[in-house]
């Protein structure tokens, strides 16, 4: 199972996604494709997303049973913690805008607190 959700995507990208996947809701595409086709579709999303954002989730043989990746400005940032992929929320800046880290920023990782209670 493959799910792609796009926001503020250009119409040509949405049309291209509709060629390979079924659009079950505005901006939500589902399908069941091979790894090779999934990677090709994601390359199309990365090349055509412009100022929008997208997330792709797919079934895989992991502890969670799925994996996902994102692109574009978003407060939700994927993080791996002890082999489990989680989502971290970036704080909202005081001016009301989200403090979004983009791929071009130098800070690629966010430190996450530990759940250890050794005290």
C-alpha cells in the first residue's frame, strides 16, 4: 500500500500523480506499486512540488509495518528513535509562523530527549 498526500502542489504534479495512483480525496493518492515505481513517483514529487509539501507512506517490513518520508515546509519532521520512526513537531515561532526547517538549512537533525528515567 502506498499513500501520498500533497498540499499546495502545482496542478501538473497532481495530474501526474493521478496517472499512477487513485486520488481518493483532494491531494490524497493511494495505490499498490512496486518499490521501483514508488521511488520513481517520489522523484517526480520532489522535482515538481515547488512551494508545496508532500508526505509519502508505504507498507514495508519494519517493526511498525510502514515507513514514510516528507518534503516541503511542514511543522512535522520525521525522526528515528530507537529504530522506530516518529514525528516531531517544531515549535510555533512567536510571530505565529511555524519554525520550519527546509532541506537547504544546515540543521538537519533535532535533538530529542531520552525516555530513560535513571534518576
